[in-house]
C-alpha cells in the first residue's frame, strides 16, 4: 500500500515531534511542514528534508492526505477547516478548538467531506492508561494530579485547558460522558489565566472525581488514583506504571492485620512513545476510515466540560 502523505502545521515544540515521527513511521511519508515563524519551519524542513511553507494553502497545493495541526489553540479552527474542506484528514492537538462552537463547526465540516477529525489527547495512548482501562471495571472515586513547572508556552490559556484537560478526557472515558455536579476553584499566579485549579465532579454513575492541576509546581507529578470495590489502582503517567492493590477473597480473621490481606500487583505495561502510537493510529484511521480513539465528539465533550470549569472558577472570583 502507498504511504499516507502527511504534513504538520505548526512545528514548535510539539509539532516538531509530529514531523519527526511522520518521517519515521513506515506507513507515512512526511511531505511538508508549515509555520509562520521562519526559524521553526527552516529547522524542521532541513532536519526532515521536506519543503517548508508559511501558509497552510501551500501545503494543500503540494498534495497531502493527512495533517497534524499543532498551532496555538486560537488558530485550530481556521487551519483545520482549510484542510478538511479539501478532503484532508486532520489530527488537531488538544483542546480541539478555542470554543465549542468552533469545534462543532470543524466536526460538521469533517462529516460533510467524509474525512477523519481526530483530537490529540495523547495520554489515551500512554501504556499505563491502556493498562488502566483494562484493569478498571466500575470506578467509584478518581483522583488526578498533574503538576509541572511554569512553562514557556500555552500560558495564554487556563491551566484547565492546558493541563487538566488531559485528565478530564480520561475521567470522562472512565466515569461517564456527563458530570451532574461540579465545584471548582482556581487562581492565577504568574499569568493572567488560572495557573492552579481544582475541580470536584460527580457523575450519574455515582463516581466522584477530584482533579488538581498546577503549572507552578516545584516537583512535577502526573498521577491518577482510582478506587473501586475491593481495589485501588495507582497509575504514574510519567513512569508508565500501574499498580493494583486488591483485597484478597474471603473474610479477614478478627485477629488478623487487614493490611496483610491485600495483594499488590504491578500490571504489565507496553512502554512505547505515546505520540508515536497516536500518530500511527491516526494514519490507520486515515487509511481505513475507522473511528479515531479520540474523535471530534470526544474532543467537544471534554472541551465543553473544561470551559464550564473555567466559567465556574471565574464566577467565584468576581
């Protein structure tokens, strides 16, 4: 089969790695990159021996089958629409768009032109998350921590849309599509957006989730803990580790130490670069027209929840 001709719009920190992986994937051929910044596009074009353009329309004219859009969130809509209207499959980085309205327009255009619109929630392809999804049956309580040092990018959006949105996507996939109760708090520290945020969600399933995100933390952390009946699952995204703590079957004798009746089992995790798995999945979806792991509808659902959280935080700060 012929390789899928790919391109990348936006070759900054993350987009550069999209280009790197497209150039290496056996079923893909990187044919061009786009970035208005001359230094960034020249670096990527030279490193991967492809032409670099300052405008997405030049890439479209070159001829391309599937494209990653890794530009600032406010530009996702315009870049994606131009590609989708020309019958090109699109993987757009998270969040899918700046507003739910823009995201819904993107999804409608993708459907009208019968092309794939996938959203780049890369944690779905983390080996630890894949193992976690296999291990969890009915979550009752979920606790997420995603903490990092202050970044040099994405400070024009709330930490909810920058970092927490990864965990919101995972929580929605585990607990259910809609939150019935929401309470949130957040504060700006170095930017004029929320740099620290916490939200507590209750779902129709009865599951409760507590999520904390910070981009002003001295020590980084990316963990999710999930409790269900007779079991507790701890996941470390960074180390790609999943450990299950489970009560052994049968009653605990009255004179026994209950902690001695807990089994500790590390789950097998396939440790591969999550972004590589995500792009390989996108290429396969572009070839077969299969539903993406994270579809446009998934991206809209989590964006709607993230924006509701931000609105709740800001109403409380007035």
